């Protein structure tokens, strides 16, 4: 960079030393490598959790872990509740986040089996609007999407002698004897889908992290040689 010379004075050349350039390059490389390691750590965690879940699924079998009960269950009542959750969305490079409401609707049936009443699995539906909160009837929505009062669906019970406490938590049980209104195979399929998503996300993060580290170190080395 050249300064404007004054009358009778020579022009002054201002430049940055080679050591300063190298220092800036090394700091930039270190920061980028640190970010890349964060991607690698996050990706490894996701893959590890996903693999662990899939290994657990290999030990489970809905047909042997549960038995179809000889009698049907009967839906006695359905509790309908709703609540609003506010979540931060947006942001990105601009950093402008906004709060957005989500309405969470839930239905939990109470059913009877052999003269005893039990809580059934909770159904949940999410939509993007503010619905306040409460429980009870709301324009007939206390009727579950899956069941209706008086219906007599098939039901399953765990084969584990200890009931819910002795049954894998992969299976969704809402009562101590672990009598389910939903086919237990549905729980296994849901866990398989979520574990596959975790592994995919983890693989993408690992690829981005290692590629970023390699690119950063390679470019940093080239820049240091030129500095």
C-alpha cells in the first residue's frame, strides 16, 4: 500500500510482515479444523447411537415378545388434551430468529380387559398454530383418530413375567402389565426408522467434517508456503 507523498518527501511503502501473514493463516486453519472436529464428533455420536439402537432391535421380536390376547379389549373413554409449544425458528447467518407456535394434540384411551381398566398408548398430532391448552372435549375431537369409545380392538400383552418393568423400553407401554392396543411391531418399525435417520445424519456430518479438515489443512499448507 502506498501513502500519498508530501512535498519534498519520498513515498512510504507499508506492508505486512511474513510472520504476521503466517500467524493469521495458522489461526484461521486452527479454527476451521476445530469446527471440522465438531462435525466429526457429532457425526460419530449419531452413528454410534443409531448402531446401538439397531443392535438392540436385532435382539427383539414382536411375535415372541408379545402375545395376542384371546379376548378383545374395550375402549371405555378417551382423554383429549391440547397444548401450545413455542419454538425458535429461522436465524441462520442473519441471526433473526422468530418464535413460532405449534399445537400438540393428544388422545389417550382408557380400555377394559377382563374387568380391569388400563391406560392405552397416547396418540399425538402436531400442527403449526396456537391452540392454547387444556383437556376435555373440543368440537368432537375427543374422539381418537385411531379408536372410538365402545370399540373392541385386538390387544397384545408382553410375555415378560415382570410386565412393563421387564419389557424393553423400545415397546411403548402405558400400564404395568404392558397390555397394548397398538401392534408391537409398530414400535419396532418406528425405532428402526429413527435409527436409520440417525445413521444417515451421522454419516453426512462425518463426511463434511473430514472433508472440511482435509481441505483446510491442504489450503493452509499451500498458503503458508507462499507467505
